């Protein structure tokens, strides 16, 4: 496996999906590659956590 360059679907920036990350995804049984860069994933997770606590 080689590193892959992916374009974030939220911000449009390119990010690297490393061999190590790919191995981790495979080990966990994830079938899809990430669609968001690490920054956008973090922001999305924070937004989702905020929504849970406001209910």
C-alpha cells in the first residue's frame, strides 16, 4: 500500500491518507476511505458532540 492523496469533501483541500492509516482502517473493518481531512473531521465531531449535549 502506498500513501494516497484525497480531496476533502468539505473544504476541498488535499490530504494524505497514509499507509498506517490505511492499515488501521482495514484492521477495524472500515470499507470506505475518509472523505474529510483531519481538521474537518475534528470540526464535524465537535459539532455532533455539541448537538448531543444540547438536547
